C-alpha cells in the first residue's frame, strides 16, 4: 500500500523516516516528481531500479539540500562552483568526479567514477533533504521509458503499490527535467538539455558547452559490462515514451492521428492537446508531460494509431522540449 503524505511537517517527517529506513518515497520538485531512495543504501537504490523496471546501467541523480553538501561528495572545479552559486537551488545537474570518501553507493552511479548531483529549487523537497540528512537518489517517479510525472496522481497511476509513499506537493511548475552538464573532464559537455537553457550556462562559463551526444540505444552487451558508457540519466534514445508511436515535425494531419500542437493548431484533429496556443516555450515545457499522458490516453480511447507533433523552435527551452520529443519518438526495442 502506497501512503499519500501531505506536504506539511508531519508528512515530511514521515517521508524522511521512510527514506532513512530504506523505503522508496516519491516527491515533487520544481521539474518533475522524483522517486527517492537513500543514495548511500545500495539495497534501497536497487529497489528503485526494480520499481521502475529501469536498466541498471543508467545512473541516478543525487539530490542535496545545498551546494556544500553536494560538494562534500564530489570534486567541483571553478565552473561547477560558479554555476552552483548562480543556478542552485535550481534545475541543473552537474556530473563531477566522486571523492575518494564518497559514501554514495556505486549502484547509484552505475559504477562510474563520477556522480550526478543537484540542489532542487522546491521548498518541500529541500525540507525533506534536510530531514533525511543523507543524499537522496531520485530518477523520475514513473516506469522506465514512460512519460515523466508532474503530479502525485501521475506517480500513483504507474507506481501505486510498488513504492512506500508519495509526498504530495502539488503540480511541478517547470515540468521538464533538469539540464545535465558533465564537468568531469577538460571540457564542459551538455548531456541532457533541460530547464536551465544552454544560453544561461554559456553566459556564465563561456562557450565551453559542446553539444548533446547522440541518443544512445542499448545493446545486449550493456546488460553486462560491455559497450559505451552512459555518463548520466536521460541518455537513452527511447525514453519519455507514450504507448502510441509519435511523428515529429508534423505540418499536416493524417486521419488516424491525434495532434500535439504548438501555436495555432492544424485543422481536423479529433483529439488534440496544445502545449501553448500562444507559442510560449515556458508554458509548453510545463505542459509537455501532462499533455503527452493525456493525449496518449485519449487517442487510444478514440482508436487513433499515432500522435503527430507540430514543430517546436530549437531555442531556449525548446531545446529541452525537442530532446524529450525525439526520445518519445525513437524506435522501441522489443
């Protein structure tokens, strides 16, 4: 039975106690709901993979109440300190080398010598992290590869009975995951676009961000130790996927398609969801995952075969939105 906890002092205390005891607790952040476990407890982290059906080679992000707590477990460079000062708390994840005495379980980082860390910008989760007094590993609180949740109800749709509790802090205001920036090498590499834009990062550390790597499709070798390395969460090619196939950059609409619109919609849709009628990328990001969930269910109810997605500009938050849409449209492994 999954408990539903209010976002008050008693609910936070109960959630913290569950996490310290090795339980799984979903909680809202400014981006999406995360499925949390004590990052220092390998058995608890393993339960996250089981609950999500998540590939074990895909690392998790560790959440901290402040930069000092995060940097006690990883080795920051000057760029990391600058970004943390300017953008934490906030939707930015930094991949940095683990310190030799880092207590985070290796399963959390899929055995890598780096760790993905962030300080979320949401009062309830910050209070929870302070109460737990341990780093909390938390991917999105959904079945692996499915659409990320932005409300407690979304979490319960997929994970009810599989996790211990949901700390209900309402809808997530940003609605798209954190930006992931790898600072573990000599150059800063954008691994996942997200709610902090590339332009904001470059304004702080200069033109040192070298683009998004090719979307990664696992092979059987990755179930063992072979194959290329996944440096962070969010690098799988087929991810954030609704049940129906997705067709991108649609400028017309087929009779068997539902429409995910941006701006003035295409005509003739039997089922449609508009990310932003006025073409606002911030509104579109906040509505993306709830829109994908809604249109997936409604399209199936009407017997439609696909979801057509209108073009979204590749700028600012549009980079993150299009990244999620490409992953939603990627071929699925059977």
